[in-house]
């Protein structure tokens, strides 16, 4: 296995294992959402209310068909609410509900716990260098995806 293939493998493994652990911690704390759904809740918290599904898809990287199912489940759980856009009746504007605002704080606390364990044994400089390299990889992947869509 060459170094590039190993990097992909390691990133995939880290993502899977971290997601499982995140879900375990959420369940232990009684959260009403999964790690995957938590990404959507965090986006709504960070980028504000009245986002369209397309905007959430852009911010999260989730495919629109996957996102639609997740949004429906979050709305059924009363963690988000949606209303029809007054200017464009084809669009729905999505916001955190009051319950969603409370629940997203569970996710933030769990995320902080994970962050501490994730970087255990790393210096601040090592973390900064590592995250810079990840940003470069993310940029390359985004560029490749944009090129494929042209």
C-alpha cells in the first residue's frame, strides 16, 4: 500500500471510529440526535436560521438526497422547523427549534470531550501543523470535485 492510499485509509478509519464514539457519547448523555444529524444542527447554530437545504448541503458536504431524509427526521423529532420561503415558494427555510437549540449544546459538550481525547499527546504546534495539512487536503478534494462537475 503506498503512502497516499494509506492516508485515505487512515482518514476513513478515523472518521468512522470517531463517529461511532461520538454517537456513543451522545446516547449516554440522552441526546435526541445522532452525530450525523448533529452536523446539521451545528450548521444551523453557526450560520443562522432560515437556511435552505441547498445552503446546508453546501456547508455540510452532504448529498441533497441524504440531507432531505435527515431534515425530515430532525423535523419529526422537533429539533428543527421549516417554513415556506415567501419570495420563492419552491424553497423551504430551515431553522433550529427551541428544543434544537437546547439539544445542540449536548453535541457541543460531547464535541469538546472528543477534541481533548483526539489530540491527546499532541503539542499546540503539532495540532496547528496537522490542521494546516488537513486544510490543504480538503482544498484539493473540493477542487477535484468542482473540476469533475464542470
